[in-house]
C-alpha cells in the first residue's frame, strides 16, 4: 500500500497561496491552483465550492447547486473530488 504524502502549511502560507489564487482568478490566469501532487490541484469550481462550504459548513449540496447555478450532479461530482482530496469530510 502506497503511503500518502502529508503537507503541512502555516496559516501565513495558506493565506499567501489564497491571495495568489484570487489574484490569478481576477487576472484571468489558468483556472487551477497547484500546491503539490495531483491531490493538491484545485480547479476554480472546487475552490469556490470549498469557500462556500467553509462559510456555511452545514450547507446542503442542493443549496450549493442552486447558488452556483449548476445541476446537483455537477455539485456531487465536485464534492466527491473534494472528499477524495481530503479537504472536506462527509
């Protein structure tokens, strides 16, 4: 069984990465933030959904779909990716 890599970031590093990401989004740069291996690559939709979950931890997937104007299937797919990356828990 392959051992997973563990990444530890300080609050300052996370904030700096977030600032970089928002700047890239605002300036029309690629829609991906790469922090390490593939498990640490986040697409714009994943980041927006992760932010919304952080703002409202009890939000339901149907409410996320409504707020973003996407189908529940799209929301479920993004949530599944975030679960696999280990950044949210069910």
